[in-house]
């Protein structure tokens, strides 16, 4: 398993994982706009997961991530978050759907805590929890 900066050629596989992972998937255009912030996880040269994050001064913003359903509960998301947190940051932030318990459990396992809520954050009207991890 290796994690590499995503390239334009990886977009098709990323879009497939996105569509299979979310009821309200990001569009190909949005994913393409984010490609410079995307890292792809490959197993035997096949993309099985991706994470989009950004380092803004000393803050890590985890923007989006998904693991192909066939490869879940194998620690891949954990590895991707470790990668994001290995950047030189003092604090990490993310938003997660209020009802997305698997993702919340994952983030809590790193020590992320809910710091606020954003009402109707998502286009379908769902609320987001804002979670924070203080690194130092
Ligand atoms: C959330 C998601 C990224 C987790 O990916 P994953 O590779 O399966 O997660 P990991 O195997 O690294 O799990 C690490 C820990 O997170 C927690 N976790 C992960 N999936 C979970 C689930 N379905 N239920 C409860 N806890 C879960 C567990 O604590 C797990 O540790 P354990 O397996 O030792 O119990 C994956 O389920 C996914 O792609 N979901 C759809 C897209 C999504 O929700 N993305 C996040 C948007 S904010």
C-alpha cells in the first residue's frame, strides 16, 4: 500500500470511489479542482482510497476522504489521516455530517472533538459537526 500525490490520470478512479461512497457525491469538476490537494492510496497499483487536505499556515484542514467499500475497516482511512497530521501543523479541523457515525468514530479515535455545529451546511440541508484536534 502506498500513498501518493494524485494526478489528473487518477481522477476517473477517484470519481468512482466518490460516487459509490456518498449519497451526494462531489462532481468530477469539483474533484478535479481539488486534485492538487488530493492524495491517492494504491494497492497493487489500483486506487482504493483518497484524501483531500490542505495546510494553511499551521492548520491542517481535512476537506474530504473516502475508502472504496471493498477496502474498509482495514486501517486505510487511519493511515490517510496520519499522513495529513504528519504535516507541520498545530491544529487540525474538519467538518462531518451529523449522521456520519463511522467517520465521527474514526476522527474521535485520533482525539478530534466537536467544537461547533454548522446548521444546513450541506446542499441537501444536513447539519455538519466541526471537529478539531489540537496537535501541540
Ligand atoms: C469513514 C471511512 C473513510 C472510514 O474508512 P476505513 O478505511 O474503513 O477506516 P479505518 O479502517 O481506518 O478505521 C479506523 C477506525 O475508525 C472507526 N471506524 C471506521 N469505520 C467505522 C464504522 N463503520 N463504524 C464504526 N467505527 C468505524 C473505528 O474506530 C476504526 O477502528 P477499528 O476498525 O480498529 O475499530 C469509510 O467508511 C468511508 O469511506 N465512508 C464513506 C465516505 C465518508 O463518510 N467519508 C468521510 C467524510 S467526512
